[in-house]
C-alpha cells in the first residue's frame, strides 16, 4: 500500500463507511481537522487491533498542500465535535 493513496488504501478496508464520518486525526503530535474516516481494517500489530483509513488535508506552505489518505491507529482518531468543524 502506498501511504498517501486513499483509493488504494481502501482496497484493503474490511469495513467501508458510506458516507465517510467527520473526525480529527493525530499525526506527528499534530491534530488535523476536519478529516474524514473512510473505513476500518483489523491489524494485530498496531492500533489496538484496528486501524482507520483517514483522509485529511496536509498543508506544507501557506496556500499549498495536498489530500492525504492513511491508515492510522484507532487511538489517533476522535469524533469531530461541533467546535472543531
């Protein structure tokens, strides 16, 4: 699986969510919101048994960025609360 390819990542999903759920996701000690949770995959080695496939926008310079689709451990995913939207 390529890390940033959402479509390819979802090929490995055990459960796909339709429509995707709004969440916030933590990567490198930073919370990204809004993000979308697209699916779940069981993993015995990471994520407490589950990984979520999350899409979020990663900005690398003001006005420049890209969408990222990644599998991340369940403890790095939180429901998006009203104040985070």
